[in-house]
C-alpha cells in the first residue's frame, strides 16, 4: 500500500482510502525503527481521521557522570552539594498572590 493509501476492512467489504500526511507524520511513518501498532478510524464533523499508534524500544539509559546531593530545608528551600542555596523567595511570592475567582 505504501504511505499514500490505507486498506480498511468494513462490514460491507474492503475499502481503500487516500492518506494525507504532514511532514511530521510522514517522517515517523518512514522511520523503520518505529513499529506500527494498531489504528483507530475516527469521524469528526464529517471527516475521517486514522489514528495510528507506533512503538519503539526505549534507548539504554546513560550512566551518570557525576552526582549532586540536595537537602531540603526550612530556612532555605534547598541547598545542593556544591554549596549553592536556594531561598525559595519566588515560590513564596507566587504562593502569597491573591487568587482570582473564575465564574
């Protein structure tokens, strides 16, 4: 079928439809490292859309190159292992803002 058409099995027989793909969709459907899973045909406002799922194996996690400890506290929001402290003044300012009621 290629990437320009899709064949769907219906109650009244097989139907072939044209696919209109954007650059983003065509890129991932062309990429053979992704495996096509299922598909769902959706109708919205008289138009049909084919939702195609794809899966790909997760890459192996990289080994960390260093470590950073973080201590959470009361006087300072956080202090990291490199001696940098974070006061949390901006967080307190946001928390203290009056809330606006929406109707």
